[in-house]
C-alpha cells in the first residue's frame, strides 16, 4: 500500500510534541502507541492492541501520563474518553490536547 503524501495535522502535532518533550525533559520517557486501524483488525486486538489507546505515553520520576492528540476542531471519541477516564481513575495523569500550546501547558502542569 502506498503512503499518502497528504499532510496530517494530527501527525504533525504529534511529531512537534514528542520533539519538544524530549528536548524539555531529556531524562524522562515519551513514546507513542500506534493503533490506527486496530478497530477493524481482530488479529491486532488479540495481540494486545487496544482500540482508542491514547497517542502519547510518558513516564517520569514515578509518574505516568497519557495524552490523546486531536487535530484542531476535533475531539476524542467516546472510547478514547473512556480510556482517558480509566487511566485517570487509576491515579495516572490523562488528558487530550488539540494544539501544541495545549500540550505544553498540560505537560508543564503535570511536571510542576
């Protein structure tokens, strides 16, 4: 399958957020959990891929947080909201952002 050359605002936002986080917090971890298409691929789900898993996961100084990224004007699905609530209910940081400044503000708030 050929890759599309179309710009993806969400992918561009994710790249910028990861770069900034790694520069701002070089001793902390950030990683992505690609799960595009998992909602219709039972084999991936049986292998542990969770539909709606937040885009970015972060670990630092005994803390853990997740952020779902959305293009401007978009919001998480019901399933994505449910997973954010699940993480939050376990005592982890969890939120969603639709801009780079939202991401920075959220992460800075978590890191004190």
